[in-house]
C-alpha cells in the first residue's frame, strides 16, 4: 500500500471521490456536499487555520486502486478544551481491512507527533462540533446533513487500533404521534402566560438582533463546560447566513426573560432528503434542483441542531415553552411528521431525561474516540 498527501486540485478531487468508492452499494448513504468538505481544508475560509493546521492523504493498494483517505489536524483552542495537546483525525474512509486502516491512522499519528501533539481524537471535524463529529455505531439509516455516516465495520477498525471511546453522542427522534403534548402543554402554560417571559421566532430580516441574542445566550449557557470556546459575532452571522437555504423562520425559537435573551431552540429542515438527489454538487443545475425539491418534495423531518438556556433561567420551564412553540409551528406544516434532536452527549443527563419524557426515541448513536500516543 502507498500513501499520498493531497497537494493539488487533482488529488483534492480524488479525496472527494474516495467516499463514492466505499458507499457505491450503500442505499442509505447521502453524499455530503463537496463544498462542505472542501470548506474544512480552505485556508482562507476556515478560521481554524488561524491557530492550527491540517492535511489530507489518500491510500492506494499495490495495483494503484484508491482504498482509503484520511485527514489530520490540530488547533490551539482545542488544546484549551481538552487540557492537553490533543489533535484530531477525521474524514476517514477505508475498505474493510485493518492493515489499510492502520496505515491511515499511523500516518495521522506520525504527522501529529512531529508537531508536538500528544494524542488524537477522532473521527472529528476541523471546525465546529455540530458537523462531521463522531463515528456512527448505531442506527445506520437516515443520515442527516453534515452528520458522519459510515459502515458498521469502522467501529472495529478504530477499536482494534487502540482508540478508546470518550463521548457517546445520541440522536433522538420525536414524532407527532408519540409527543406527550397534553402533559407538556400544561407544564408550559405557566411560562407561556407569564408576562416576565416572551417567546419569539427567528426573523431573517432582523439577523443582527438575533445574532446578538444568540451570542449572549451561547456564551453563558456553555461557559461552565471544560471544552467551551467562546463564540464570536463573526462566526454566529456566518452560521446563520449559511443556514438560510435550510431554515424556516418559525422553526427557530428564542425566549426572553425580563427582556434579556435567555434561551434558544434552533431547528432546520432535514435537507439530506434533498441532497440525496444531488451527488455532492451545488452547481447551478443542482441549485435549481434543490429549490424544486424544497418546494415540491416531501421533506418530513426537521432537525434540532442546538438547544440552550443560560444557567440562571434553567429549570424554570423555558425549555418546555420553546418546545411547545416549536410543536405548534410544526402543526402548520403537514409534511413535517418528526423532529430529530441531535448531538446529545452522555455528559448531559438532564437533556436526555427531558427528551425521554417528551416521548423521544434514540435513533442514532455516535462515539468520539481518543488515541493517546
């Protein structure tokens, strides 16, 4: 086997093509957008290059056939989150062969060691945790937008190499049929009718206002986490702008307490139900196809991507109030039958308990692994 570093446009295209080789017979796979993958390795666009670095490799067998790919990266802000010099590896694709996987993992390890790195988490993203994060180990169907999907045998490849699970991430789904509406509607009434609290859905024309509100809530709600990195206004606006093609304004809810931003519940439509028709492309023809499917296709799921309430307003019922507002909105869109509640770590038992009481069922599980050198 030979390993080659991605060094030009030709090899970058092969990096994208590698996934098509692995999943050519997998009907559940939805090809990620090429532009989303390329963003992670664009030194001008990805802010993680400001205090970090990344590179990619391709793996070929002795006949010259491509059989795998991988990327390795590090970022100094991630050192602060983990408390030690831990890098990352991700965008891993490989045939079902332990020696091939070892070659890819070893290449990441050697590159990171040369840069003074003490270990690697994987498979993770060279960027935010809400995308391409963790190895799918359960629920191998309906992959969502920017969610890692992989064959079941990847778990064996990782664990045989010595990766140890550090975080279990679960995705739950709640349908209109199993949502405990009456119970939670009664609970929510005391906050929905309390003049101290005000609930508003997102309005794109007021993006500056909601960006400020999101920033204030996020930087308080997650401040006590050891892996917390403060969000910047630039990053918030970039994310909200990028979500424009996939958001419905009244699926995103904010709550205010005494006119202070107190919490948010961010949902988008499950656009992978559209992207499965687009083979990773977003050229002019693909954009027209996207608009057609968005208007006339039967998108039946929304996806909750982030849910937060600042500490002093937690456990007062604001979470339930936002969920009820979201439920009432879903009733206006007959095609939407379910909502995914994504990326809930095993370190967050309160959120797991809330979702279980709502009637949600776990549908997918991802593991974040670590290998210490």
